[in-house]
C-alpha cells in the first residue's frame, strides 16, 4: 500500500488527527522497525529513519496513547547507542528528544537527567546543543510562573553533577548554572551558593569558570 508523503500527512493530521490515526500508526510501526535495525548497527545513516524521527516527534502530541512508547524509544536509543552512533543520526535523535520536551511530553527533570547522561558523549556539538537547550528550556518553563518544585529538583541535581567524577559533566553543570544566573532565570541565594561551592572544587575545569564569573569575566562565559 502506498503512503502519502510525510509532509502531506503531517498537514492533514494536524487538522484532523482522528481521521489519520491509522496512517500515523503505520508510520510509527515503520519507525520502530527501522529503529530496531539501526540499533544493531548504529554507525549507519538511515535517511528514512531521520525523516520519521522528525515527523513523529512533531505529530505524536496528537496521539497521547503513543507518547510514552515513542519518547522511551528515542531516549533509550540515545542513551544506549550514542557513543557509536552516526553523527547525523545522533543529532536526529537529539532533535526529536528536544522536540518532545518542548511539547511538554516529558518532564523538565527527566530532560535534564537524560541530557547529563548524554554529556558523557565525546561529541562537542551534542554537549553545546544540549547546554543551550537546557538553559532555554528552564527559562521557558519559568516564563509565566516560577516552577519552584522543579527548579529545586534540577538545582539539586546540578549541584550533585558538579561533584561528578567526569570533569566534562561537572563543567557542564557549572556552566549551565552560570548561564541560568546570568540570564536572570535563577538568580537567588541558593543558586549563588552552589556556584560559590564550585570555586572550591579541585578540578580546574570546574572552578575556573565559577571564579571567572565572580570576577566579572562574563566574556569567557559567552564563548562557552
């Protein structure tokens, strides 16, 4: 059976999700099949899988019964295959992950947890993308009203990550906090105290950004 192009299907189901549910589910099945094949050889590039990641991550919000299945598949693939994954496919899965978070299909705390697991990846572009995304996402989350509980959980998590054995992970935690403070997303005493504690860490990659921040050297932060 022939299927309409994904762009056309996206147009139609946005306007009438119920009528195109079967078509969506067929594409979701195709995605799961290709994902399984990809997981056995993650160094390969599969154009159709990239297209389906983009399509489903945008359309799945219309079908709540499939959100958990899709989100879990994307996250598990990223976490279990990221290190050996084809760079373009890694970014395709990463974009899908960010999109489902932006649609509030997963929680902010879950997104932060996943992001810091991915910070262990040696792909600098992935780390930079995630850093900017997390800062923007937390800012968005607090735009209309301060999310006190979520903020506290995430701050506690970042405080823990600053002490992580991986200097890369610890540095990303510090830089994320500095960016949030500078953008006036988190500018309270508790955040300042966590940043101050970073100055006492033994790892140069951790304490230098924090010290530079307190010395007013914001240019260094802008270049991170």
